[in-house]
C-alpha cells in the first residue's frame, strides 16, 4: 500500500528526471524549477509558529499538512532559517505529509528554558534537540531532511537513532565529523573557503559577527549561492531569525568547537565519541548537491561508502547553490518523497 501511495505522490509532483549513472543521479529539471529561484518566494511565510518545551529548549516550529500523515522533519542551516523550506512544505503537505520545520537552537523563536544552560553549538546537542522535539510531539519515526547545519543534524540522527529515521535527505552528503578531524590541516585552497571559521576563532570575529550579523549573513548567502537572485525582502524574512539573543553565542561556539577551541558538554560526550568513529548510515538515503554551490562541500565520491542502505546521489543543475531547498524546492521535495518510498 505504501508503495502505491508514494507512486501517487511522485505522480503529483510531475518532476522530470534525467539520467542516473554509476550511482550518481544527474537531475535535469524544467525551466519552471529554475524560474522558481527568482528574487522572491512564491509562499510569503508560514501562517503560524507553534512552540513546545522539549529537552533544554522551548522550540519554535512551523507545521504544515495533515496531522495524521507520515512525518517529514526539515532542518535549516546557518545563516538561514525555516523559510528555506517555505516552498517545499506545501508540496509535501499536498502529498500527504505532516511537515515539521523547527528553528534550531539560537534561531527564531526557539529559546533556552534556563539561563544557566550553556549556549552550546556542538553537533550532538543539536541532534539531541530534534530527538527531544520528536519525543514531545510523540513522533516515533520521520523522514529527516536538511542542508548545512541541518544536513549534519539529520545525518547524526540517522547514524545514532536509525530507529527514529525512516529515511534521510542530506544536501552535501555525509557531514558527520569530530574535533580530531577538524584539527587536520587542509590544502590552502580548501582552508581559504573556511575563512569565517578562523575569523570566529578570534574575539574580533565574535564582536564583528555580533555587530554585523545581518551583513555577514547576506555575504554568506551570496558567496554560497552565487547565481541565486534573492531580493531584500526574501533575505530580511530569514534574517529576522538571527536576532535571537543566543544566535551569536551558538554560532561562535559551533565553529570554535569544530577546531577544538571550545569544549562541549559532558552529557553529549558519549554521542560525540560515537560520531568520532564516522558511523555508517544504513537508512534509505538520497544525498544532493547544487551545481553552483559556493560553500565548502565534499565531493560525492568521498562519502558514498558511508551509506550502506539504499542510496542515491542527485546533482541538481541550473545554477543551484548551497541553499538547495529554497533554490530548488521541487527537487528537494521529490527527494524527500522518493527517499521515504525508497524509490
């Protein structure tokens, strides 16, 4: 029955696929998909933001679609927000999904329940946040999909809690890492791409990001998606989420943690130890990449063997950058539906 439902969902989308060769899917989409990346989104915003106490947070999230549908959890990255999925969500909702899009810690209306809780941006903490949300909303299993920090969080959930992850969609693939890996030097050209990480390692960088948060974010958007012609209104809609009082602290801690310049919390240490072993992911997975991604990202061949279950890579063409869900919403939604149905 599930197969029939998913066939209907794929038919609903009506997206043209190109060739799939040697395990690497190259998806060619109609001009309409490219035009969907125009200066402003077709869906202005989410009508309602809900709040739930989960773990150490009061989490703000958008919810779209039937309450009894299969669940898709969509996770945004830095420095973006839930509006990266504003055009993905209605597609999935029409296909029958209950879509949950939470603000990560340090974004939007998500707040810490206690002023004493460390403003910790380490990857394991963010994944634990999403598991806590699933527990509080009584979600046993979901398709988990994301990009940037959201992709890393989704990867961790799939690796450490596979029983909670029905399928995975990860932009830029396998992003699980460790402090030890982060300390390994890269070739100069690769180090150059991470310029902001080194900037954030300094007190000047922290102060600069705090003073120029929106300007900094807009620069990252342009560098990461050089062919995406977003307008000021589209940017401002998401940039408002960066005004969260904990955003700067979470961002700085995240990047300093990666370089071993900041410590995590003891309660997540057992999770980080598992992640340091680069665990293989065995849930059905589709990884994706835009052909114009200007942000640092691994080559698909470097991580293909980290997925032992049913797996496919899709290259999305047409000048698609780092914020793939917002730039190519049809392609991203199709990947969620296909991964859930194990195509």
